[in-house]
C-alpha cells in the first residue's frame, strides 16, 4: 500500500465522519449530504482497491493513476456546487414569494387598521388603534 | 367584454426615488383620476416611503430590496388580489408622463390587446438615446421582433398596461432583474397579444438610472441569455 492510498483513505474517512456528525447534530439535512457521502465512499473504494484505479486509469489513458483520484474528487466537487446553485435558486424564488406575501399581508392589515411597521416601534405605541 | 366599470390600477415601483415620487403621484392622480394608485416601495433607504405615504396612496413596502422584477410582480399580485381589470406600470422616476397613460390604457379597455407597450420610437416625442444605448435597444428590438414575428420597436420600455389575463400570468411568472424585454418573450410564448402605441417620454427628471455603463454589458448578456433560455423553458 502506498502512502497516497493511506492518505486519501484517512481523508475520506474523516470527511465521512464529519458529514455523519453534522447530520447527527442537525447542522446538515440528509438531503444535502448524499453527494458528500457518495464522494467519500467512492474515493475510499478507489484508494483501497488500487486495481480498480489502475484499470480505469489505463482505460482513460491516464499515465499516473493516483491523479485520477483528483479527477474523481473534482467531479464530485463540481456536482456538489451545481447542486447548491440549484438549491439556492429554489430558495431565492421561495424567499421572493414569501417576502411578497408579507408585503401584501402587511398592506391588507394596514387597511383594516392594524399598522405593523416593524421599524419604528415608537409610532406603534403612539397609535391608539393598536 | 362586460359592461361593468373597469377597475384600473396604476403601479408605481420605487426604489430611492424621493426626488421624483411625489410629483409622479400627483401627476398620475391629476391625469388618470378614475384609477387607483399603489406605490411599491422596494426597500428604499431614503424618504421615498414617507413621501409616498404623504401622497395619500396605498404604499406596499418590501421588507428588503428585491429588484424591479419582484417589485412589479408584487404590484401585479396586488392587482389580482383586489380584482383589477387593468394594471399600468409607471416608473417612479418620472420618465413616463402621466398624460400619456390614457393612450396605453385605451387598447386594453377596448379589448384590442392583452398587453400594451408605450413606445418612444413610433413618432411621438423626440427621445434620443445615446449611441451605445440606442445600439443595445436596436439589438433587443431585432431579436424580440424576430422571435415574436411582429415588429416591436421599444422592448425596454417599462411603460405598459396589462389586462386581466396578463395580470394573472405576471402574478405567477415575472422575470427577476431587467424584466421588460424578457416579459415580452414570455407573453408571446403564452399566446398573449402584444400591442405597441406611440408615447412621449421624458428624460429622467432626477436621480440616476439603474443602468450604468458597467451594468449595461451585464444587462445585454443577461437579457439575451434569458430570452434564449425562455425559449427552451417549459412553463
């Protein structure tokens, strides 16, 4: 076993453990952990079974098999970032809809005599209607 | 169309427009007295909110700055919620003269189009854009005219009137930033009829345009990209 194998196995195990721990602490939703765990597992397998790594490297024409690990890790990182971009876009849209609803609800409340300005609390106390 | 009285809503989006918003409101009220007016204050940090409230119109306040697209959409959602048949966009910066509003409303009231766009380039007024801006506008005009197979001269005009169906559509789908050009393509894709009418416009009375030279490059790229993506998108 080469040092690079030991190094990447340890690294992947640490990553795997971190992700699991984050899920356990509620800091990470399972939904967003799948790609991280998959990346860690694939890298562990490729590092443990050097034959697989060598085989794929030969097939792809990569002269130095360990560099294939970088490629695999890079592809996973790209996938994870792309996933985040999609998630951010969804959140952006939902956030917009929420803010618009709040805007409309506040306006409707104001029309029925309830003024929730939020910013200047002083005015609220002076307002006898509330 | 039914004979019942048409409910008209003038939507004025405003972000840091304290210099103009007061006169815009009073002009609109003077020229289109039958319409209701709302100002959508997009998280302004200046006196826009105070001046608009003092103008005696309904003011909707965004909790934070969300951009012109979301601001217009809030206006359309309000129009839908409150049962308006016609919604008119009038910029809060004073470049859309209130006395021109009647011309863009008319075709909607007569049921001639789903959306009416006030165009600066159909003979009325003497609007002269800078060379760079004029070139950009010409590109958009060509691209949009080609896509919707109908001549559109002023695609970036934010001076528009929308009918009931359009209001409903905009409440659910409205582009985020620099929405004017993209909205036309979306409407066409949905089968809405678009009509341009000649209007006069002012140069901005005060404040700064949202489109600075640096942003204009981003603007061009973003809008063109958005148009092509819209063509591929299923909605």
